[in-house]
C-alpha cells in the first residue's frame, strides 16, 4: 500500500475533482466555466501531489516544453471563453506532458476488478495496448 502525506491526499482529491469537472465540462458541450475550474483544480492537485519544485521541473523539461506551451495556451483560451479551440490545443498539451504515463495508468486500471476484466478482454486488450504503447516493438 502506498503511504501518502496529508498534503498528497488533498492533492489526489483536487486532481480527481479537477478531472471530473473537466469531463463534465466536455459532456456539457464545452462549458468554459467547468473546463476552467477543472483545469485549475487539476494543476493545484499536481502541485500538492509532487510539490512546487518538482512541478516546475516537470513542466520545464526540454522534452516537455511543447506540451507545456500547448497546455498553457489551451487553459488561457478556455479562460477567454474559446472553449472548443482551447480544449483541442490543451489535449495536445496533455498528450505531450502525460503521454508517457498512459502505459502505467492502463496497467494500474487492469488491477481493478471489473475494469481490469474489460481492459484485458481479447477484443479490447490489443487495441488498448497499442494506444497506450504497451509491449510495442520499435520495428
């Protein structure tokens, strides 16, 4: 079991609530208020989970600069009420920043009882593996 400090527990809560609000904003036809609030809570949660210094280090890595710029521009466009365009640009940023974690996320989800059965199904599993970059050969 992973032991988290109180600050990290709040960070997980903020991040989860931010993702939920972000998804709810998408489901309500790109409501800029929900998307903006979800983004703000997500960023606050990341800062609380890994700390301010590591957050700055993560977002300013040379390999992550393009993702950081797209993520920031997307958030600014959402705050300026250009929700759909901001969402598209922010999606590229999210893929650039957190794309390396998709394989880890899929492996974690496969350990959850019902979700793991669905993600490991012979019809679904290979597609999920290909999208997440799991067990792919460089050839």
